[in-house]
C-alpha cells in the first residue's frame, strides 16, 4: 500500500487555506500540521480541522513533524529562509510565487540545493490553465512560424487608495504590481518564448508609496521576438486579474487570455477560436480555479515518483532575473541586458 503523503503548511492566508483544502481532497495526501504566528488564525483553523497540529514556530513544526512536503505561503521576504530550512532537513517544498524579493537572494537558495535531492516547485499556476496550455501547444507546433512581435498586459481593479499590509512594503514584497501580480505575465512569456536578453522598463507609483502601481517594459528575446508588457493593479473595469497576450507570427497571429485562444493562419486565411469551456478538463475539486488543483497534483506526483518538477527554483530564478532587470532599467532610465 502506498504511503500517505504528510503535508505541512506555513502561512494561513488565502493561499495557505486554498492549498490546505486542495491537498486534503487528494487521495493519499493529508495536511497534518500548520504553522502561523497569528493565534486567532490557528484557533479558527483548528475548529475546522481539529486533528491538524498547530505551531507558532515553523522551525519547530519542521523539527517535530514527519513531513513529506511543505507548502510555503507567506510574505515573499520569508520564502528563501523557509525554503532553506526545508533543504537542511531534506523536506520537499512548494513555494508560492515569486521565489524571493531579488535575484541575489534567490541565488543563495540555488547554491544551497547543490548535492541535495529535494523536490521543489514554485507556484506559477498559469502553466495549468487550459487556454495557456493550448496556446503553448500551438506556438510549439510551428504552423504559425517564428514569433515576430508581441503586445501583452495584465490588469486588475484592486488599488485605488493607499494600501495596507506586506504587499505594499518593498522590504516584505520585493516590489509592487510587477513582483506580486505581473510575475505571472513574465512567467507565461518566458514559458512561451524562452529567454529574455534585454529589457527597457518603466515603473510608476501613484496610490502606493513604497512600491509601483504601474509597470511597462519593452522586452527582447533570444529567439528574435520583441514587444512589450504592461501591468497595473490600478486599472478600472477588471474585476478579476486578466492576462492578454497578442503575438504576430511569420504565418499568422495568436491571442490568448484565460477565457479563450484565438489564432489566424495565413495558410487557410481563417480565424479559429477555442473557449475555456471547449478545452476544460475536470478536476477532483475546484477551489479558486482548476489550475491550483492541477499544480498541487503535479507537485505531489513529482514527490511520489522522485522526479524533478519543471517549475522548480531554477526556473523561478530566471523569472526573478527578468523582474529585477525591469526594476534596474526603470531606476537607471535605460535598457538593461540580462546575463
């Protein structure tokens, strides 16, 4: 009989609660321990799952519990420190995006993993969204030819006054809308088109004091593609975060959002459109979106079968390098190359 996977959760905010619900719904997985400094949160959580052991110190939880996996869903500034503690104990770990507050911080974590057989993953969940997966398939299929130029944005109507909490404090978050939200857009562009070689970035705070509310960057890719990305959490009429990517190819064009994929081929001079309901594949439980269930199942499968996850800390470091380069470019008011 296959051993049950014991999971621990560090941080009981929205994402910690979401992953707890999903993991407890998966066959052969059980959340056995949680760690959070807020006693009221642990108390409320304990009323729902009384058998789960509760800790104020995450290090004590790691020391005392027999955990197979740990999910780190805390403010960004704590990610690397907590991941290093998991590595020291040989515990497989999942970190919510982004990996850290800077590429230098993330680099220390990568060095720490040398010679260690610890499965790890970072929560870039858009890889598990049906429409983005289909777009990746179409791009890799080659029928549209080489990508030539892209326009992209990620918007949500969230911030229209001074914010409170760790997301709006640069020391805790690493940055504003780019680091917290648009890291998803940077991830998808890297996934679709490979390495970025240079950026020309611009950021603007307006409602926030320490972090940016608007970001715009021109990107140049190793494969010759170029174009721009734009992001803000202070744009009206976007109730939910929305990604839109439009790409011109040698032999056609493609537009992808979370709701649909639309593409045009010069071969048949015809637009094709596939909606998310056309592509949807069911999941055991849907808490906040099917992509979260799929990413958790994927990570658990990697752990069970002792195989590396594709979205590991090495991949997340590449995303972090692009984010940092955009900040560097904005500060220097000029383009920055990514080595």
